[in-house]
């Protein structure tokens, strides 16, 4: 039995179930359904994007990140991105979130850690930008459904001089 | 008066400064032409003092970091005796980059190609087959790493200059030093660059960011969603917003705006969202500032925001957090930006976390404001494709005001006059 299967059995969650969840998350982001996307997070959740090339243990309380959202600021980020006055994303850019290499890394029957690779394309006014790296998640299960407690998106590029900004949820 | 009449058949200047007549315009060619980009390399970036890094980034002997400064690859390091140095990151033998890490600690730098090794002062200390070279092969130091022509510092900020004959740094910084002091005085123990560099970019000419970094006029329209956020987070904006709105032309192209604003400042101005604990901490910081510096200076530091542009491309913004920022052209329509957060040495972990959280509510590529600047500047640059028919930027706001505010364009005109002096020469 593979390590992944053993973890899945112990946690009573399967990789397929996690993949379905992540593909649904990606679809919501592709479709700019950000209010619905926010509902995937439990209250008190956080969302972080460290500087490109950061190690997995980078700490937003001690190091300058790109994004360090607690649940309040994440809710505000969603509100902002859906306004016409969020100029950088109005009109909305077209985005495609690709998710792969999903692995359940561990946990117990209340919370588990998941990682996936990502490649997110953003296109606007004739330019296409690529963001790539991996997401780390802490997920929980409440009333049968999976919720995100913590999400961190690590970029693999040396910097984001080409992409310029992180104006979408990558 | 029309363009043609004003210049009587002559080619108009790139900076059309007829302030006495209420006219101040900049040609859009200045943002687009390759020839202007090349003049800037020659007349500005090869002659001005350029920010390299902060003392705290190479805190211990042996610490180093590699950084690009207007395309030159630089090693910034501290030797075993504690002296800070800067070298071109290129082997004197074949030219390969000697140091490939972004930062770290080292006893020596070794070029892997033929294994030449250099100490922290750039001196060649070892190479294989040494006996095959003449005894005096390095007598004049031509096999050592080349140091930058000039390296000087002010209050922990290290600047380099590629012009050996440049004036000293203090003369260059001139009146901006008063405002650097207002930042560096914020802690009795000194200030430090907090780990983590934001390296991002704008698809726009670099001079647009020099303007934007101290532009009070764009705040409300461009950053409406940020002010929505501040309101939504704090309920009200408090009553401790100082009624100051003052632009200063500091001379030599440097400029600063001083103003009150509704956001919280980690140095002693709390907002409701920080709660009682935040207000208590802010009060304690204010008490410390008052004791060290007197009430007037303490209040100025705590309550007044400052956006400062040091010509040509260094920004110190002391706003909802302190950011140091450089931006350099990689072509007429593209720039690279490096941004850092500055904070007091030995800051309490909770206060440090609040500072970084506050920084990111506005600043940086993932903040609630900077991405909209990114878009605004890109749109300007795209608009310049129409420059044959629509050729001028207007920068005259406030020319008719006896007491201009930060929503006028005094600070941009300071930049452009110096830019014009260096690029176009003195005009009659």
C-alpha cells in the first residue's frame, strides 16, 4: 500500500475527494466567483503569498510577504476584487488555474495538510502572465464538507518582474 | 501661446517649463524613445548616487548579498574587520559571475569556471596553476575583483556611484537628509531592513513611478478600494489626522510630501482596529519619542506621513509602514522594482507583525493599492502609442497656488527640472 493510500485511509479522506475540491476551487477562481470561493474557507482562516522563491517555513510575522491575509482582510480582498474600482482587475482578466500533483501529506481526522502544484495563466490586453509553484493547505472537515483553514501559495519564479503584481488569487 | 510660436521653429524641449505662464509639460517622447533611455544611462544613472542596500542587510562579518543596480551585477559585503564593500560580480579572468547566491555568509568568493578565489575585499587569494603566471601578474591588482568606483553611506543607507568624480554623498543628498533623519530617528537602537524583498515590475517607463511615488493627486481616484478597506476595517477614521499637506522641492531633483492621513502608523499612531492594546503600545512609543526627541519632533514623526523621492530612483515612503524602494529601467517601457520594509531594530514580535500586516494593506505587488498603480502606469505607457498626435503630459497643477498642497505637482516638477538639466542641459 502506498504512503498516500495509508494516510488517506487513516484520515478517512481520499485524494480523489481532495482533487475534486481543488478542481472546484480552481473553477470558481477561473469564473471570478470569488464570494463562492471565499465560502470554501472557514472563519478565522488565513491566506498567504510569500515572496517568490521563499522556503516553506517562511513566516509572514517576521518576513515581508506579498500577501498576508487574515480572514477579515481576505474577505475585504474579495470585496475589492469584485468592484469596478479595483482598476487592475477591471475589466476582469481571464485566468486559468491548473492544479496537479496533489498529495495528502498528513494530519488527523480533524485537520490535514495537502499540497498541489499549480500553473495559473492570466491574460489581459494582449499580454499573458504565468504564475507557477505549489500551494500548501491546511484543511478541515465540518458537517461533512471540506474547508480551508490555511492556504499558502509559493511561487517558483526568481521574482515577479515579468508578472508585475499578484492582483488575482493565484 | 501655441507650441510653434513659443519655440519659433526650433525643436521644442522634452521638458517645456514655462512656469511663469502657468505651463509645465513633458513630451511623451521622454517615456518612449530608445535614445532618451540611452541618454539617461549616460547622464543620470552613470553619474548620480544610486541606492545599493542597507547596513543591516550585511550585519555580520562575512555577510554578503548580490544585487543588480541599473543592470550592473554587484556583490555587497562586509569583510572580517566589519568594513562594508561593493564589487562588480565578474571574474577578472573570463568574466563569469563569481557569486551566484542571492545572499549568505562567506569566507571567500570562488569562481567555479577556473576556480579563482577572492577574499571579502575582492583580493585574489588563490588560483590553480599559479606558477604559470608571472610573479608580478597581479602587482597592480588587475586580477582582483573590481570595486565600485564610489561607495558611501548615510545613516545606514549605502549608495554607490559609477562616476569616480562625483560629489560626496552628503552634498548629493542635501536637504533630503532632514527627512531621512525623521525615519532613522524612530528607534534609539537604529533601523533595519526586515527580511524579504519584493522584486516586481511595471510595464511602464521608470519616470512614471518617480512621479507616482509621491503623487497625492491620484490617491482618492486610483486607490478608492483601499480607502474603502480602511473605513470598513476601522468603522471611522479617528480624529487624529493632522491637517498638514505640504510638498517640498528639496533641490537637486529630490522632493518630499508631508501630510496627515487616516491610516494607522506602526510608529505611534494607532487606529481603532488595533484595539486597546494597539493604542497602549502606540502611546508608549510616543512617550519614548517625546522623551528622546521632544514633543514637537515626536509628533511630527508619529503623525505625519512622508513620501520622498531621492533623485533619480530611490524612494523612502514613511506611511502605513516604511518602505524603501528602487526602480530601474530595463528599457523605455519596462522597469524592475525592488522594495523592502524598514523597522526598528529589536522591535517586539507583535509590533513587527502589525507593521508587516499594515505594510501589506496598501503596499507591494499583492497590496490593496500598488497593483492599481501598476495598471495606471501601464495604461499611461500604452497611451503614449498615440504620441505623434497627442504628445504632451501636463504637470502644471498648482503653479498658480501660493500655498500648494500635496495634491499639486510641485514634487514632480522638482524631479523633471533636474532630469531636464541633466538630459537637456541648462537652457537660457
